[in-house]
C-alpha cells in the first residue's frame, strides 16, 4: 500500500496561480506525513466547514450548502431578526485501533454560519429542505421588494418636445 498517491484538491491550471494559496500550502506541508500513514492530520485541516452558495432571485434569497453525512437531526436553522444562522455537526465514523489509514482527508465536527438578510426578506415564510446531502434555505422577498413590470402605453403627448412625429 506504500504506492498510494494522495490526490490534491487543486485541479487548476498554472494560469490560475495564486501566490497566497501557494504560500499557505507550502507552510502547511508536512514532509514526514507520508512516512507515518497512521498519524492523523493536524486538527486545523480536519475542521468541517461546509461551503455555501448564496444567490438572489427575482422573488427570493436562496442559500445552498453541501452537507454530506449531516443528519437532519444534527442540523439547526434559526432566524433571529434579519440574521439567518445554520449550524450543525457531522459525526466521525467509528474506527478500530487495528484500522490503518493511508489517507485521512474527510473532516468532522461542528460548524456554524450566519448571514445578515436584507430588509426586504420575508422571514415569516422561510422554507428549508435537506435532500441528498444538499441543504436549500429559501427566504422569499416581501411583495413590495419584488420587481414588477411596468407596461408601456402608447406614445405620450409631449414626449417629443410638443411635436408629434410626422408633423412639421
């Protein structure tokens, strides 16, 4: 099993080079980690911090988070005033002392993320669903904050400086 190669999370081309990411990767690199496969990674690299996607549509604010392995009972979604807070935990799987890890890249633990909602959010009609490990929280906009279409009427008199087109 010594020929296992650890897959890097970065799949970017060299044109997407970021000096701060490179520096962070170099500073956290452990040259001896591959020699001791049963020694786990530092705690900071194992913290479970799900990524969120936040978007505004014409009629709602939508929050999506990838939460694989998070049970619905371990998830807490609260609205306090105009603050949305999503918190929860992902439990580590049981392992035996006889187990040998060659890669330990999955993260476990508690997380909490908070978002401040704009004034037009209708927090009384918020909806949340967890399906296939993806959390979707949708908060509709109040009616007065939703865009509305204004219909065009025929030509308005005086719009051309008092002269109608075709009259000279």
